[in-house]
C-alpha cells in the first residue's frame, strides 16, 4: 500500500471558524480522495497542478501542489513540459505565472 496522505491544514487554519469546511478539506479531499489508489500520486499531483493552472489559481495553494508534485517524483523537465502543454489550452499568461512559482519550487534542485 502507498503512503497515506494525511492533512491537518484545514483544522489548523479554519477548525474553529469553519469546522465543516476543515473536515471536508482534511478528511474528504485529502483523506479519502488523495488516498484513492485508482490514480497514482504522481499522476494525481500532475492533474491537480493542471487543474489549478487552468482555473487561474496561482497563489500559495498552487505552490503547495507544485512542491507536492516535486516530492512525488515530477522532475523539473516534466513540470516544464506539463506547464508548456497546458499553456496552449489554459492560457499563456497563466503559464507565465505558474512558471514563476515552479522556478521557486525547483530552484534547489538540479533535476534534469
């Protein structure tokens, strides 16, 4: 069995203010969805980065998912190709924004 994804960010950030949202974030989105083994974690990470990019989300949540993708084996070369490919469908300006975040995430890396 693959490593189990455990998330507590929802409870830490919103547990008292929005406990239902925190539950859905930590237990359903990350607890159930991210632990579904029908899609491997590397692919799931790529899908998430592409979905956020296509939606125009280029904040800290995308940076988190870029870091997560890197941690699950997406190389710098693969990420550059993923962002470039997605740019043709989601928009060139979005790709520029994502590349800026990706450069930060992969800067310590000498991955090909």
